[in-house]
């Protein structure tokens, strides 16, 4: 039987060799955690390299993603579609082995990691997904959803604030199938961490209501095995296994030093490490008997076939549940969805309610929610303000895990990263809420949502000066622009209930990325639309008001400012000015339209343009050009009633008319 030492040394050798060939990377962590990874992947991890997306697989998350060669070596050795040539292309252009693990690029990588701590929060979301789905769909004799979530993390992950947020919530929710293995090597980039990281980590996690296994020798396979078995036996708490390791294990001169962290070891040190580890093979050479010991394909196929047989029986016994669960994983809407959503949008137009778009968002949730059992909502302690609790919401707790609404507490960053975990696990469309300005707390997780094209819906209320008296600390300025220029993020700032209903429809149907909904606190009037105009809302921008003649000036507005633009346009039209008003709730949707459509909305020869939005102005010069103007907000707001704040910064009908007259007086 192949020894664990030899199997672990295959990981170490591949990691050293790939980093050396790339002349870039982090060899220390893979070498230090190789023994832990070997025991976990060889003896415990339930997975099938032939089908990386098998529904009931265990999830493995590398939160300390800089050690990506550990994961790539594991994937290669166990039989995933990751070749030796892929490992040799580590960190090279267009390779399947980038510097940090990237979801959707490398088979077997569950989430994009590298920004430390977020992998832990993603793992919390995945473990929560497993617990929730199991509570809803499992039946006696049918443990259909039954898997663990394992996460590797290092000292850096535990220093990041998100680890506190995520671990605290995980303990509160009793995620017994979440097992974290801490690479306690006491070294980071700047050296030994005792000068800046003196936390009593075991006691900290015990305070979070975690089961903690202390002082595990991270280089002793038997000790690691016992710890994982103990963790699996704990059903009601997540577990932290504290593994004492040596960074760069096997490198005679660089082990246990910061120099092993983030740079190639060098040919001389690698030769000495091979000698010390008794690894007598050339670079990138793995003996066939070691490959055979690692190969997980046969066992994975067997486990998946056993599960598939269980699923077939489940389909016969519980046909309704099976159909719903399958639809959730395939991201298929209810059969009635398209017709119903269009009918609902039409009804919003007919009712013409004056309503805050945050309330319009709640109305849409109440209308759409029953058709989407995959919806999992929540708010960062702002439920009553974000209006994210709809009529079908049920609180999710440790004791009642079948709920569909999470009180995240004041944890915006963890909330967003946990939502990513829910989305990546499968079976969920998570939506989460906070004030738009608090996007700042969560920004990096939101960025990873977009990078991974995860279907997360961000409900950002209190979108502008319109929140009023809370003042500049709560009034977003640059945030809409930040979201709009984020690749793969779809951003809607609706002007009324109809645009909000359309925004929710598009977000629920969008399978290839996240959506941000920027919603008002203050009530907004319904806009008038013909049936033809109504059909164009989902295109992202459309003509909401037009003079009979070809326009001499175009107003472009979003959200609460659209009605101001319309009022100004009507007055200008009476004065003989030919004016068009374009509502642009979603720039990215508009940019996805044909050139012909875009020209029909914003004809190029109309150079006199004014963009109006109570936010940063710079973005809008893209549409008004150097000959146009922007009525925006390039300061941090003011504490005052909403109407006074808008007036103080010139967001009035009168000032819009003034700006247009200035445009008309300028030579082109």
C-alpha cells in the first residue's frame, strides 16, 4: 500500500516544480498542508473527478488561495481534466492553472479565492445550502442531500475581518457539516506573526459556538484522520481543526521562514528538498504507482452511481419534490413564469402607483416569489428598511433550517460572500439587502460575484440624496458608477414600479452574473407609457417622452430624476424646444442592444445632451460627450430632508431648464 508520505510528497514536488518553472508563486503553503490534504482527499472527500458538478459531492474550498498549486496538484493526481502540461503552464497566459483558483476555469474549483477570508465565507454559504436543502427535500431513507463542506484556511484568512463575520454567523446557524482546517504555521509575508497576530484562535472560535479541535499535528496522518472523524461526529456545530504545520515542509533551509511563502525555492533548495523528502524523480515526473494510489475516478463513479440509484427511487416516491429540486439546480423557472411576469408588469403600468422603488421591489418579490422556490433572501440588519421580507419569507435558524430568509446581522461583507457560496453551491438564487452606501463594506465580495458570474441579486436601497436626514455618511455618490463599470455586473436604477418589476424579472432570468438594484427611499410617481414603450423597458434605455419634431436636445435620466426631466421637457416643449427624455435604468442592458436600436434612442447627430443623476457625474460623459452637460453630484451630500437636499444640489425642474438653455446657447 502506498504510504501517505509518498502521496503527500507528490503534491510537494509538483508544487515546487510548477512554481520554479513559472518563477512565480507560493510553494510554502502547499508543502506545509500536503499531509492534511492527502488524508482529507484520500480518506474522506466524496467527489467524482469524472463529473466535477455531481450534485451531492463534498465541497472543498481553498480559502488561502495563494497556495493554488496544492489544489491543482490534488485535481491532477485524483483524475480531473487537468493535465501535467496544465501544471507546467502554471500562472501562464490562458492556462487552466492561474495564480489563484478561478471558478469556471479549472474543473473541480468550487469558487474563486485569493482575497483572504472570503473562501471561508463562501464555505459558510455552501454548508448553509446543504443544510437547507436537506431539511426541505430529504425524506426517511432518502438522504438525497448529504455532503460536507471542507475549507482550508491560513493565518491571513483569520486576520481578515470577514472571518469574524462569517464564523460568527456559521456558529449561530449550527452548520455541523462545515469543517475548517487551519494551517497554523505562524508565518505570513512579513515574517513570524506573533508580533501582530496574538489571538487565542481556539477560544475565539469556541466563543462563536464552533467545535474546536486543538493542537493537531499537521504532519501526522493518523492525528489528522482522528481529527476529521471527530469533526464529522459533531452534528450541531461547525468544526475548526487547528493543524500545527511548517510552511515549506521539506525545504531544508527555507522551511519555517517567510521566504518559503511567496517565491520560488530555487534550484539548489529544491534539490536539497528532494533529497530530504527522498523524492528521487525528475521535475514533473510522478510514478505510475503513486498515480494509481491517488486516482479517485473509480470510487467517484461508484459513489455517484449509488446516489443516482437513490435519486431514481426518489423521483418515483416524491415526484413533485424531485421535479422542483431538479428545476432549482437547472435554474429553470416555473412554467407559468414568463406569462405571469409580463402580466404583472402590465398591471403595474395600469395601476400607476406612486411608490418608493424599494416598496416596488417588495411588491415584485410578493408577486414573483411564489414562482421561485430557489429564492433565499436576507438583509444586513436592515430588513424593515430594505423591504426584503416578502409574504412567503420564513426565518432560517439553526433550529429551523428549512427557512428562506437569513438575518445576517450587521455583516455586509460576509453576507455578500455567503450569498456567493449559496449561488455557487447550486439550487439557490440568493438576494441580499443593505443601503447602497454600505456596498463599500462588501465591495470585494461583490467584485468576486461578478468575476465568477454568480447569480446573486443585490438589493441596494436608499440610493441617493433622497434618503434625506441621515446625511452624507449614508448618501451614496460614487457607488452607482462603481457598479456600472464592474465587468459582468448588471445594474438597474429604476424610476418607478414598472421599471422595478422589469429589473427583478431580468435579474431572476439572468443566469450569467449578478444584478444590483438601486432603489429609492422616497416615493416616485408612475410614468406614462404606451404598450410599445412598455415593451422597451427591458432594453435598458428607451424614450419615455418625445416632442413631435426631431429632438434638438436629449435629456438622459435614471431613477428619481426621470420625473424631473419629464417635467422640464414639457415646459421646454411649450417654449418651442424640441426635447426627448430617455430613461436609462440599466446601462449594460442598453449596451447589449443592436446599433440600430441604440441609434433610435440616442441619435448621434443630436449633440446637445444633458444627463441627470444624483450621483457621480464622470460616468455620464460617455453619453453626453464633450458638447453635453451632466447634472450630477460630485460631493458627499448633506443632512437635510430629501426635498431640501435635492434642491440644494440643483436637482429641480428649474435648474434642468437652466442647464438646457445654457446648452442651447452654446455653439456646436
